C-alpha cells in the first residue's frame, strides 16, 4: 500500500464516538432507571459506560502527539505558554460550569447571590475538565522532557507504583481507610469533593481526585505513544497491525492482572488503564481499516465525525444544556413544584413506554440535539479549539 500522509478520519470518528457516549451516559431521563450498559459499575468492575472517559483521555494523548509535533517535541517558550494557557482554560471551564449551575438555580429560586456567588465553601475543586487539564499538563511535560524510548518505561513505572500504593493503602476498598479518599479528604476537604454512593452507603470519594490522576498521566502517555506511532508509520496496514498487536497484548495483560489488581474506574486502577487503552487501540485499528483503508465511512461516520472535530466544545455545550434543561421550569406539578424541561420531556417519553426505555430515549434525544449543533459547525468548517 502506498504511503498515506492524509488526515486519518478514523481519529475524528473515535473522538466523536467517545463524545456521543459521554453525552449519552451523563444525561439519562432519570438516574433511578438505567439499563445496565448505561450505568457505571458500582465499584469494582467494568461496564460500557466506564469506557467513554478513558477513551477520551486516550484520544487526547493521540492528539497530543500531533500537536507537539509542531514544536518538534522540544520545550520552548511558545510551547510552555500554550500548555499553561490550555491547562488554565480547562480548569476555569470546570469551575465556571459549576458556578453557572449554581447561578441558574439561584435565578430560578429568586436568590442568585446565595446560590451562585456565595458558594465557595462547597465548590468542588476537581472534576472532568480539571482532570483533563492536569492530565494534559503533566502528559505534555513528560512528552517533551523524556525521550520517546523511555516513555513506555515511565508508563510501566507509574502503573506499578500506583498498584502498590493502592494495594498497601486499602485503595480497592470502599471505606474511609481508602488511601485515595484519605488524601483527597486531607487536601481538598469533604465539602469540596464528590460524594460516591455504593453498596447503599455514601463516602467522600472523588473519582477525579488527586492520587488517581497519577495513572491518568500514564493513560494519556499510552495514547501519545500511539499517536507517535501513527506519525512515524505511514502505511495504514502496518498501523493497523501494530495497533492490534499491542492493543491485544495490553488488553490481555490487564485482564489477567485484574485477579490481583482489581479493575475499577472510580479509583482508575492500573488494570483499568491497561484494559481500556488496549480496547481503544483495537477499536482505533478497526476504524483505520474500515474507514481509512476500505473507505467505508458512510453516514454513520459523518455522524460521529461531526462530534469528533469539536469534541471539547460539544461536550461543554452538552454540560451547559444539561444544567439549563434541569433548571428552567415549563410548568408546575400538582403540589405546586416546578417541572423542568428535563422532567417534561422524560415524562413525555414515559407516557408511551416504561421508565427504563423513557430514560434511554431522553438520553438519545439529548445526544441528537447536541449533534445538530455539532453538524452545523462541521458543515461550516468551524473548529473551536479549547
């Protein structure tokens, strides 16, 4: 096969599948009725829903390789400014989204100062955007400071050290003795953390906490290594072969090791990194084969490509719409309480199907609404970089 230096559509499509998945699983009609594949594993384990965020971090690593190529993978003033600026923007967006949620609820309730301005004592410090910021920052620095040949060793060292820390620090137990929870409670404070629910109990445990960011750095570096391989290997058939080989080995190794190192998203365990990165590599390889080699893009590919060319912007749009739909009233119930847009649409679906199906239909409708905006941007070739 001849060399192919054109843009890989499969990369945008995988990003798009991931963003569509994130919007789908984050916006059910109700959290009380979820089909099992659309729910996170309660604690240890892996569900399809648990794949979307790690897949996105993997894609971020792949994109990072393309972005850093412009700077020849060497640290410079302009590159450092770009890294710091993007990190701060992602952090700001994460905090601004939380504040916006309080502001909207405050305006609806008639007391915006209490709910929006005066909430610093309960503002959650970390979250999805903040995790992306930290992973991007430290992943980029590792990529430019360390030789490419050492990065696989760095990934291995991080995953081994993290597995030991969790094993010695009750990191796989849903208790206050969990070292992840202890560090986050000590540094962040319980009022600034997410409260996880499992086994009928609640625990101050942040799934995007401080310690669990460590394996995420290894996660994004695996994606970065895949991106470097894509750039250095121009033959798509060879790309597919290498990705399938290493992806399968990583997936198999993670699956075997999970008997001693449990796989769980909420603590982002080392085996979770291996299994999800292995799966992402295999799926990326299949997409390269069907889309870039065979040319089977079709309407399904364009659907996901619309999400994939503006991934963070569309995810941010979905987050804002979710807040607005959950707060803006469109009527009142029999007790005089507000009925939000979210509730009204969910109850509409519920009028002709069961609760589980209605909840899934709402999520699908929400994805399609966001796709309309994404597709308009895609057709107009408007790319919003965050």
